[in-house]
C-alpha cells in the first residue's frame, strides 16, 4: 500500500501540523514511555540509550509526513525495524498517535485526521514487515548455505572415515592371517624341539647328569609355554576370522572339571598354593556343549588364577545356577584387579599391569578367549575383584544348547 498524502489546502492538516509542532515535547514523551515499556518485549534489540533518539525521530517523521511531499512512511517503517523495535512497539506508537489526536483535536477535525494517521501507520507497518521479511529470507539463505557447507563437509568426512575403516579392516584381516600363518609355522619346529628334549630326558642318547636333566626340563617347560601362546594366538585368529566352529556333545561337567583340576594341581602345589574343587549336589549329571572348548575355558581361568596368586588358595566350584544354566566359579586369593581395569580385562592383548605382565608372562589373550568362547556358546562371564584381595570369575553356560 502506498503513502496517502493530503492536499495542503485542508485546514485540519494545517491545524494538525501546528498541533504536532506545539506539542512535540508531550508527544515525544509519550513515545518514549511506550518504547520504555516495550523495551524488554519479545524480539526487541533496543538499548536504553536509543529510546530518546527514536522517540524524537518518530515526532519528526509524523510532522514530515504532512509537510514534505517526498517523505516515505514505508521507508520510515523500515528504519524502525532496522533500529531494533519489536512489532509490539511499532504498533503501540501508532496507538499513541491516535490517542494524542483524540485528546487535542476538535470534533470536526478528528475524522479526517484519524484517516490520515491510519494511512500513515499502515505505510509504516508495511515498511516494517517488508524489512522483517527481507531479514528472515537472508537468515534462511545463510542457514541454507551453512547447512550445505556442513553437509558437504560431513560427506567428505564420511568418505574419509569409510576409507580409514576399510584400511583398518584390511589391517585386521592381515594381522589375523599373519598370526595364523606364524602360529602354524612356529608350532612345527617347536614340536620338534620338544620331541628332542623329551628324547634326551628318556636317555635315548645316553644318561644325563643332574645338571643336564635340569636344563632339559627347563627347555621342555619353556617349550610348553610357547606352545600355549601359539595355541592362544591361533584360537584368537580363528575367532576373529569367523572360523570358530563349536561341536555339541553330551558330557558330564563334573568329570570335565576334575580333569582340569588334576592337570593343574601339581602347578599350584609347586607354588605352595592350596587348590580344591567343590561339586554342588544340584549339578546336572550331563550337559550339552563343546566339551573341548569348555575345558579350555576352565583351564584358562584356573591357569590365570595360579599365575596371579602368590599365596593362599584357589577354589573351583561347579553348580547349577538355575533351571537353564550351570556355572563354573574360579576363586583365588591373588593380586586382584583394580576397579578401573575391570572393564578392559577381556580385551585381546590387554595387560592391566605391565609389571605383573613382565613377571608372569603371557600375551593377554586368555581372558579374551574365555569371553569370546562363552559368548559364542550363548553364556556369560562375570568377574568380581578388589585390588590385593583376589578375584572371582564365574562362567554361566546353558545346560541345553539354545535354539537360534
């Protein structure tokens, strides 16, 4: 809507101009009061030191609208928006102007004056809204541009991450193949070395002196350690490559645990540790699962307990946990595990204590293999431990294989 200009011959217009000039202080005060009252309204960006200037400019604009033919109320409305007025403040200024005219004009002059003021106010609001729309469109364009930039960067980062993930996958596959190949290659000469050492112990090449017997036994012991490490590496490579296959068969869990106990009791006694097993009366006479892998799980937990226990005892308890699961619990009085390390002990190649690692050896795969095997069997592993107070590892396995 364009500005409405009144002919200069209108007597009420001259009266209105004179009224504005003579009462400019009052009108400016009224405008200032409105601006002050709406200073903290929604969407205003005015500062207190700007109010007097805006109130004075509003009086000048009203006067120029009736005196200067080239004055644009639309442009003035745009200036009000640029100054930071809220919509509420802009509308209230028009209301104050109408009230001012009603209070000061005679009855016959009110109607044409109000019509002129309405036209002025409509032009001011039109300019205000146009500037507001331009700002909104500009902000939308900036947001759109920022989003496009962000999406472009995101796509570049996604491609970089995908490339890194691909490289990591290839590196992991190479590591798995390398471990498997090296394990197979090293086990052959290691087996030959153990065979030769055992032949020496049997006296096939003649009797040995006590010192020679001791050295030969040390060779055999170290070879057994290496054999176990290679076995763990091969197991880990099979698990990571998805080549692990579980064989289900029926077996007595008590007999399995007793075999592990008898195999490693000498090792515990050699360290001066007491070791015993507890078979609960509720233990099933038979369960179904991969007997070889379950024996490996129990063996890893028992060997781990012996390795990290310097004094005290180790207790292996077997019992029926509930109607669907049976459990093996290995409790020791060893060095224990710090609370902050409990979340990482099942990670492959993880050593929570480098000092203990140097003392006890190993590559950090025993517990990782335990958890991965138990998970593959649809079971769970729980651990409770306090530093310096020992540990309790509990493996829960299904009595019957769970259907997929």
